[in-house]
C-alpha cells in the first residue's frame, strides 16, 4: 500500500504549476531574497478520506506563500494566480503529478490574496493561497 507524502506531492504540484522563473521550496532561509520570485509550500497533516479504504486517498490543505521583490506586488500577484490556476487545471485534467493525483479540490479553497508581509519597506511583497484537496497517492 502506498501512503501519500503530502509535502513532496504539494511541492511537486506547485513546481509543475509555477512559471519557469519561480523557485518552489518547502522552507526558506536567510538567502531566500536572492531567489525571488519564491513560492514557499506547506501542508497540513493528511487524513484519510472517510468513504474509502484507509490511506487510499487523503484530505489535506496546501498553503502557498509567494514572495517577490520589486517596486510593487504585480509579479507576486501574477505568480500566485498562475500557480493557483495551474493546480486547479491539474485537478480538472486529471493530471498525475509526482507522488499523487488530485481527486477533488474543495470550494473552500482560498484564491490568491495580498498578505501584508511587513517586508514591503524592503520591496518584498507576498501573496498567499490555499488549496483544500483530496489526493490519491500514485
């Protein structure tokens, strides 16, 4: 039986959905400012779907924070909207991704929105989104 690795799946899915110039990582360090635009991906702990065999599919939330440096937040906005659309398209098109495949994306997912990053004085802008999903391991 395969068990989903939620973070590996989320990072792979976000890399597939991200524009080429975007670095997609699970965590960032002090050198992150040199790698912008940057998408930092996290997930909740997965839980088994109630109407199926244990571990056959998992409920999880993928959280993405997109950072970019520049005079305004236009590129961070565009990157986050592009990634969100790419993840939804992967679900709609039943696209297998490394480690798993989207089975469902919930209507309670949160579309990209500006997040006050407190770094704007340093020209770093942040946009966030979340995807509530059911994912089947491959």
